[in-house]
C-alpha cells in the first residue's frame, strides 16, 4: 500500500479522520502552552595549582602549569557538589533551582561544569553565583579537613574559565512530548480510518453475499414453480 492509497482512505473516511486530527492538534497546542518551559545556565570552573606548586623551579610562578595532576581533585569536587548534603546547604543559601556538577566528558584538564536548571529564568540567573561561590568554598573546605591543616600556600583553588551563560530555554523535553502526541494522534487516525474502511468493506461483501443468496433462492423457487405443473400433468 502506497501513500496515495493511504491518503485516499483517509479522505474517504474523513468523518473519522477529521475529529482525530483536530483533537491531536489541540493536544499538541495544550502541551506547547501548558508544559512549563525550563531554563538552563552553565558555567565552568578550572582547578589551578597552589602558589607553592607554582613557585617550584621551572614553573615560573604560573599556577596553570601545574594542573596536570589535578584531575582526581576535580572528580572529588564534582562528586561532593552532587551530594544530598550539598543540595541542602545550597537550599539554605537561597538556591531554589536544580543543580548538577560534572567533570565534562573528554575534559582536557581539571574542569568542573556547573549547570543550574529551573522554570524561572530570573531564579536560575540569581542561583548561578551562589553555586559558583559554594563550589569554590567547598574545595577549600575539603582541603582544610583533617588533623593536619593545609598551609595557605598549598591550597588548590578554582577559577571561572567559562562565565555563567544567560538562562536559555531547554525545549528538548517539550518537543519530545509534542512529537509523541503528534505521532500517537497520527497512528490513531490511521487505525480508526482503516478500521472504518475495513468495516465498510466487510459490510459491502456481506450485502453482496446476501443479494447473491436471495438471487439463488429466487432462481431455485422459479425452477420449482416450473416443475410443479409438469409433475401435475404426469400424475394425471
């Protein structure tokens, strides 16, 4: 069956197809208007070596020269920021949006990507500075725990290498839901249209068979009527 045949069936069964099409369009519009839009802002931090590490011979007091061994520290920081305790502390600081911290895939250095997501763009914008400051503070706190305090010159620090982006709408989920509604409506339209076509064909065949049966019955009755006088003459 080609597209022309499918289109022909849909046009023929328009009484079924049109209501389904209208309901599908309405459902898609409702999802587009009613489904809350999410906004997202991202920033990226880089860990840099301590001043003691940078002052070593050959490093030229450049903290970026000594970042090669800091990848494990970046992973530890990202895991710590993703903990439930960190979520509670961020909420206490006034953050109301969702938040994730990850080490970017195939990162070429000790980077931590911060993402804030929420339904209010202004809340997302105001939450990002809270997250950045908290991440920088947590890195210092992780180094200061324990019996032996890390000297100030030995502290690993963070810098913002990618400033927070403006909150942008994230439409992926909404588009997927709209596409799912449209596909479901199309499938339902085809099923109902072809179902109606199938029922109509079966009814037509049933009527044809009934007409054929009546015709055969009439022919049989006509033959019996013709035979009756012959039988009567034979008896007389």
